[in-house]
C-alpha cells in the first residue's frame, strides 16, 4: 500500500507537472477529511504523512488521568504506562488513533476529492506559467476551428484565437504550426483562458526581437509600430551605436531577416524606416518609399504639411491612403500631403486674390472721394479752361 502510494505521487507529479509537496499536502487534507467521517473519530486528531516511506497515521493529544471522563482528550494512567513507564498524571501524550482497515476506506472516500484537488493545482500551475507570458509570443498547433474561433494547442493549455484577432487574408488549418501574441490570460473555474492575437502590433515587435539580435541586445531600438494586418506595416528603428545601421540590421543579409517575418505573416509588406528626434525628418522617413521635398511642422497642433514631387504624390498617399495613414499612426502626427504643382498653384491663386483685393481698394477709394475734389480734378483736365 505504501509503495503504491509513493508510486502514485511520483506519477502524478511527473504527468501533471505538479510538485510532490503539493500532492502530499492535498493527500493529507483528504486523509483527515476521510478520517473525521469515521464513527469514533477524534475531533482533535491530525494526520502525519511520512513523505519518504509513504506511511501515515492519525495522532491526537491526550492528557494522562487516573479516571477517564472524555476518551477523546484523556488517557488512563495504566494505558499511558503501557506505552512508557515514565508517564505521570497530567502529562500530555500523542496517541495513535488510526482506525483499523482505514486504508481501504480512505482510498474509496478520498478518490474524488483527491482528483479535484489535483485538477485545481494543475490549473493554478498552468495559469501561473502563462500569466507571466502576457505580451509575449507563443507557438502552438491549431487543434480545431469552431464558430470562427481558432483553438491552438500549447501543450499544457489551449489558447483561443478569436475572429476579431485573426488576419483577414489568412487561412487556418488543423495541424498548422502558428505563432501568436498573448493578449490576456484569465483565471476561470475551468482553468486558464488564454486569449491570443495575430493582428496585434506587439506580434510584429516580438517577431523582430526574435529575428534581429541587435534589437534583442538593445543596440537597435524599435521605437514605433503601425499595422494594417495582412496588408502592410511600418516600423521605426533607432540605433544607439553609430557604427550599426538600424535599418540594415532589421533587413538582414540579402533581406533574410525581414523576409522570415514577412513569410510568418503571410506576405504582409513591411516598411522599415529610421526614427529621428527631428519631427520633420521623422515624418519624411515615415512616408518612405515616397520622396519628400519639404516638411513643415506645427508643434502646438502636432500637424505637418508635406510637399512631394508631382510624380510621387500617389506613392506618398498610397492605395486608398494606406501609406499616409500608416505614416500618421507611426509618427503620431497629422500629415497633410500636397504635390509641388498644387503648392505653386496655391501661391499663384493667393497672389491673384491679393491683386484683386488691391484693385477693389482703389475703386472703393475713388468712390469715396469728396464731390468738390472730383470737380477740381475735372477742371484741371479740361483743355478749354
């Protein structure tokens, strides 16, 4: 029985990933619960479990007395001396109160309680493990797809990839290995509920940390990320070492580093731009691959006006405004883009308006001239006079 108990503890510890101490604590609680259901159970009894041999017994403290009035708390002098001749009335003695055939009874009574406690311990361990991985990347296998939700097997736990966190252009198949970003870990009565995402900007950031050693080591810093999942993304990077090219480090030899990330994200296009503390330079970089002529910034409004060559206007704005929109998200600045000809036309129109205003002012001044002054002018210009 004792050997079987030790084997069961070792098996559960290995299989469930629960420490043997946690299992033994649970077993002690289960044994004392089962014991107190016995007809003559001592209410003050405690269980002693030898975690090396697997032996256990129930002991209760009793006072040595001449005449026993309460058998749960007292023991006769004769019984005490049978244990040890040195005991005298008034002494406290620890007595073994384990019932006969208790092993079989305890096994039957404690089975369900033990299973429940092990499940709770296992859930707690899984929650503790994955709660520390929030805002990190995990890899798993797609187990099933139900009601548009994708369930990912992580080994000890299962994660949920809801429809709202899925890349619209991706197709998910059972058995597919997938990397996800841990958004939240909740503790529920059924265990840890792990919510993951494929659209979160943090996924792109963590993928670059995995692929680019310079980012992981802190030489290159990833300052900002802007994503339109499945379509296009922009990241801004900065090098703390003037000898290290931040953009080149992220691209990698022959583009290998960024290509690995593009492949993981199902061919999502990624623009890597250089971060700069000067907002004008940063905004110009963010609009890459478009070329920029000039950038004017308004610090108070956090807005900017950008001038690009005529042939670069559509590239700067992007399809459906995608490039300009991502640049604005990346820099956190409002960006107004105009072509060079639009700026020239605007200046020409302003000059025309100014000229028109001057002409109108002259006309108004003539109309407001006094009558006698007008007569004097007429007299001066009459040749007969």
